[in-house]
C-alpha cells in the first residue's frame, strides 16, 4: 500500500482571492486498466483531494468541500461555488523485451464552471516514464511478450507501477502548485459569472 505525501511550502497567510472551488473524486478515463481499484492505491484518491485542497487554500482560494462526484454536490454548495475541480490520472505502457513494460502517463487538472459545466481551465503534467518488470511467477505458459498494457497490469508486478507513481507524486503536486495562480483564478471567476448570465442563471 503506497503512501502519497506532499508538503505545502511554508508561506505567509494569503489574501483571500474570493474564488471558491469544489473538488470531486479522481476521474478514471474509460479504456484504461482499473488500477485505482488495486489495494496499493487505496490511499491515492484521498491524498490527492487533501493535497489539492491545501494547494488551493495556500493561494488564498476557498475550497467548500470534496465530493465523490459532481452529481453528489448539493445545490447550496454549487450555488456558493464558482468552479469544480476534476483531477484525472491516466497511465499506459509500451511492451518491452523480457516481459517488461515502460510505463508512461499524465496528470490533468480540469476546472469547470459549477452550474453549466463549461470548461474554464485545464493543465496537463506528463509523468516521467519508468520501467515495470513482470513477476516471474505470473509469466504466461507460452513464450513471448505481452501485447497490451492490460495484459501486464492485470497479471504483472503492480508494486512497480504504484512505486513509480509514488516517487513522482510530490513533484506532480509541486508543479500543480506553481500552475495555480490566484489572480488568474479571479479572472476566470468573472468569465464564469458572464457565462451564467448568458445562460440565464
């Protein structure tokens, strides 16, 4: 079971920016192996929402709450918020020789206007590729390498995969902290308000 840790750098108490967010659960894109269900990742979603909340609050941005999905955000929370935050992490792999894979991926943060669902902002942070070795005891009876990432992830050394992401997690969060800017979020809030007015909310 991996531990995903990130420490927000110490800084002065920020000036409130007057922008409020709601954070929802990590989104897993269709077509990717269900790696979030692995026991090694049991702490990942909670750690991600916790650390994103710390990053936003360290910028003077308010976080009203975290919810499992957009559908579970109560109306009063939607009404009092400007945008909702959708974290997305995708991983995939390229088969190599000797039952190994090179694992790559990307971490994406998406901000949407909370009433209309209009896309307002997104950033993509690539993962650094890393190697994952298949366990000898799970090698297929027939000789040969795996054809797809699912073949590996379903029967391979999942610890290699989770450790690769665990090592990069602090850097991913640190990069996200640099990309979140309170002044920019204030500008986007005004755009959100304009969108609501145009659509009659």
